[in-house]
């Protein structure tokens, strides 16, 4: 028995989900940082219109922030929430992020690096949905 | 085979605190990344005409302050309960001050900063349960 399971016992699924959200977050971040190093995109941002005519307004950025808060919050919520609500939060968040990344790949012509990160992100969030979907309640300890 | 209950409890607590620091960091990183997508701000950086001049000294100071929440991800897992509590509370207060006083009033920044402050207050709350009698000895 490894220390990981010894320490977390029946809650190890929660730790696994939390780590997967952490993993997918780093992919989101690097996709966005590399985008800023992409001269063609950087020129578009400077001109104020990106992709196929998207205006970068404060409202657009707020919407982006809210969409990004979902996976960030799931890193901690996967650890804290009780089984039933935890499971549904993971399923819903996983589906939302899978669809969002899938849709973002059709904005303008996506670069190769963006497709690479996007595919990893989609597989990770689908895996999260699968884990949450098949997650059986094994009588979590009362706090 | 069975680990001491107190040690398990304290390890769970440390992991939650460390994870909250990770969440704070992602909020800080994305607040900054999205700011770079603002056309006017990017133009100001390129031309060096930002309201507050971004000098080497300013960026160095910011690097030091940002290092605090980064290092807390690690320290909150390894420090002994007593020191751990003190470090978490001090670092949380500094970081709350940094994100609120040093922030901007752009909607997405306010959104991220609000969540950062909530997480930092949670860190302080969790830290209060870290005491020497709870798993101080190994």
C-alpha cells in the first residue's frame, strides 16, 4: 500500500480529480502564454480585434475570466466538496470545459501549438468526466 | 500499518492549505495574462507609456512579492504546524494587501481578486487549526 492511499484512503479519488484539474490548468495557461508570443496574434491584439472579428472588450475578458475560474475552482472544490455534489460538479465542469476548448479551436485558424494543447485539454476533461461518472460512494468519513 | 490519526488529520489540512495557495496563484496568473490581452494596455507597454512607469526596480519588487504565495505552496506542506500557521497567516495578509492595493479596477481583475481574497481568508481560517498538539511530533 502506498503512502498516497494510506494518507487519503477512500478520498483518493478526490485527490486524483484535483490533480487532473491542476494538470489541465497548466495546459490552459501555456496555451495562452504561447499565444502572446505568437507575433500574428500579438499584432491582432494591438489592433483591438482578434480571431474572426472578436473585439477585446472588458466584458469579453470578464467572460473569459469566469470561464477560466471553473477549472481553477475545481482544483480545490474536488478536495472539499462532499461525494454527491463533488461528483456532479466534476461532471458539469468537465463537460463545459470540453465544449469550450472544442469551440475555441474553430476561432480563426488555430495554430499547431494551440491544437496540441487543446487535444490534451479535451482528453483530460473527458477523463475527469469519466472518473466522476463511474465514481462509487464508498462511505466517505464524516467530518 | 495505521498512521496516527492526528498525523493524517494534519496532513489533510496541509494539503488543503497548499491547494488553496495553488488556486490563489492560478487566479493571479490569469488576472495578469488576461490583462495582457487588453489592446490599450498592450500598446501602453510597447510604447512605455503606462500610467505607472514599469521600471526594472518595480518589476524586481513585484517578483519578490509574488514569490511569497508561490513558495507557500511548498512551505505549507513541509513546515511544522506552529511555524506553518505563522507563515500562512503572515503570507496571506501580505498577499491580500498586494492584490487589493496593487490591483486595477478592470472587471476581470476585480473578479479574480475577489476570489483570491476569499481563498486567502480560507487559508487563514484553516491555518488556525494547525497547532503544535496536532501532529507536531513525528
